[in-house]
């Protein structure tokens, strides 16, 4: 799968995972956005459903098992190179989820992973869309 200068948008899958009032965050280990904190997730694989992909990505990046609660939003993330070509184009599908097991450990593409109190998220210099979907995901917590 070609991620840089793709021929078409790629499907990204993510989850806003909640446990005891805290949200699961990862520090990206690879481009795009290497070193930046964000929600755990990654690219959908051919032949896998959205739900299967989210479960796989969360387990690979964080070691956590989840229960999906519902769709939060679909976001377009497009980055343009200096020459005007599309460098990255992801259509990101974010679901709200609840932790059901496993200890957090950074794995796969993550440099770090942690449970973060929402009141502390401002310290992570998150993308504006990340703040928005985290807040929107609270609707699924009941």
C-alpha cells in the first residue's frame, strides 16, 4: 500500500477508547505525524470490515481489547506537498469504544501509549479534529 502520494484516498480506522473517565492516546512512531499524540488506529486492510480493522489496530498499537459503542464521525485528512501534489489523503472513520481488557503497551506504529485525563489533553498539542471527536464520543458513554 502506497501511503505517500497515493493514487486514491486510504481508509484510516480509529477509536476513542474510554476507561475510568480517561481516553487512550498514542504517540505516533511513523509518518504521517510522527511524534504527535493522537487516537490509536491505522489503515484498513483489504478484506477486513471496519469493526475488524479497529479491533486489530487498537490491539496492535496498544495491547488493549475493546467493545465498539458506535460511529462518532468520518474525517478527511489531506496533506499537500510543497509542489502542490497530495502527499497524504486519509478518510478516517472514528468509533467510540470502551476498554474491556489488556494492559496499555506501545506497540506496532506507536512510540508511546497512555490513558489520559481529558482535562490534560491540552498538554499534548492535538489536532483540532482529535479534540472534537473525543468530545463528541462522550455521547456514547451513556
